[in-house]
C-alpha cells in the first residue's frame, strides 16, 4: 500500500497545489526584480543624487544587497514556525510581508523631498522585502514537493521554480511599457512607482489562492508520529551541518548567474557600453522566458537521471559559458546579446530546476523548511547581493569584463565540487530520516 507521500490526497486538486506554489514565487520574485531593475536604472540618482554616477549605482546595488542579507533572517524565522506550525500559514504571511514592503517602496519620497531619510526608508522597505522572500521559496517548494508522488517530485517542484521566470518577464514588461510610453523625466518623477504599486493587486490574487489549500500530508504525518523540533535551526546545525554547508555553497552559482545576467547587465550595458535600455530589457526577458521553458524540462529529467547529474552539468556549462557570456554582450548586437544571456540562463535553469526538489529532499521533515530555506537564502547573500556590487567595482577597477567572467567561473567550480560531495536524493523517502548526511 502506498505511503502518504506517494500521491497527493484526492481532496486537493493538483491544479490547486500547482497554482498555490507557483503564484507566490511569481509575485514575490516580481517584487524582487522590479527593485533590481529600478536599482539599475533610477535609484542611483533618485536616492543618492550627491554621489557620482558610479557611486550612486554602487549605493543602489548596496540597498539591493540588503534584501539578500534579510533573506536568511526570514528563512530562520519562517522556517522555525513553518516546521512547528505548518507550511500554509507561513506561505500566507510571507506573501503579505513581501507585498507590504514592495507597495511601500512605490510610495516613498525621494532624496530631493526628504533628504537622507529617503535612502534610510528605502533600505528599511528593502529589508522587509527580503525578510518575506526568505520564507517564500522554502515554503513554496515544500508545498509542491511534499504533495508530489515520490517519482515526480522534480516535476512538481518545478511549479514554484517557473514562478521567477514569469515574475521577471512581467516586471520587465512593466518597465518596458513605461519606458516606451513616457519621457525619461516623467519616468524618473513618478513612472517607476507604478510597478511597485501594482504589486498590491497581485498580492490579493495570491492570498485568495493560498487560502484555499490544505497543509501538506508529509508534514501532517510527521507531526502525528514525531515530536516537533523545539529549535529547527539548532537541529539543522547539529544533525546535518555538512549537508547545510554543501547545499548553501552549491547554490551560490544560481544566484550569481541570475543576478549577474538580469540585474548587473542592465547597469553595465547602459552605463559602460552605452547600449539601449529597452534592447537590454528585451534580451533579458527573452533569456528569462527561455529559462522558464527549460525549467520543467530539466526538472523532469532530474526525476529520471538524478538531481546531482543535472546540477553537475549546470556547473560545467557555467564554467564554459562564463567568458562567451560577456563577450557576446560586449558586441552590443541584440541577437548576440540575447544568445549570451539565454545560454547563461539555461545554465541557471539546469541548476535551479532540480534544486527545487533537491534541497528539500536533503533535510528531515521536522526541520526541512528551515534547512532548505536557510541553504537557499544564505547562498543569495554572495550570489545575489554581492555579485552585482563586485561586478560593478571590478569594471571600475579594470575597465574590462574579463574579471567578472573569471569570478563567475570560480563560483561555478565551487558549485561543481560541492555537488560532487552531496548525496543523490531523487529516490529518497521524504517520510524517513535522511541517511548519510
């Protein structure tokens, strides 16, 4: 007789689980990406006008990085209650927190109006965004993975993994439409606020969908048969420290690829290469769309051949593509720029797709929310928060993109080594304690 984890309960339609796990990551990554885009395009001179253009961009990216520092904090807090109270409640709270921070940014006065208080408030809102997102991803992938049939966890976990692609494309479209329908003066004055304020409508939709789901069967079974973890983060460090370190370091590459391609490249292309902003946005949107298509395909492939094999291949592709990536962007030719970004995003998808199931499978149910969330979000500090800042500084120091490519390649080598030492999990039983961690 199959276990609870083998198939989802009949009373919960699969379409509802897919929608609930997908909608949150799409909305919350939309929120995160509109901030990254605005940081690359306008925040420098709106909130740090006394700085030079380069210093203003660095300062804007520094506020962008604050969100990544907040994410592990949110992961610990949401993970604690998600492992003790349940997945559903934390998913709703994380969605609302992220939305509150995003809408607040759209209402902020700039430096010209309130002076130094403006960047302080911006950082505060950014921290709130990151704190909410710290609990979002882990809860979303657990919702999908813990409901999934044991042989389809890769596929089911790809539902929330596709969300970032949709979120990015919608965010890019918003800025593209605004940039094409209003003057630069109008955009700087008020147009950039529209995508942030529009997030309120998306949050309402996400809230409605998530209120209609039930708790995952794997979590409910664990709570009936096991004692709740008193301090999940302590148990993770005590019982699976090696797994946590390897998982965290392996996932730095995913954040590095994504934010280098989608966030830093906008700033680099417009300010250093003098390329058209809309052209870069379109190229990055094409790359994100291709990533979204590749993600479920690669996730299903990981169900067949294993998570490790797909992740190892992703790291190899990143190593090989690190230098052609910026070589193609440097040409300024739209087709070549799109190709450079798209292949880079396929490398990202090859790591990101299986990780939706891989990270949860690595940790025991009683602290799975905490373990997978901390690994994912701690890796974002370096990969997402530091990478755009470091890349911008490397350009300032050397005037060349070669050091950035070398940096991406080094991160990919670290990923390759870490994944090599991780165990395979695609046939693991989620209701049992992990073995060999």
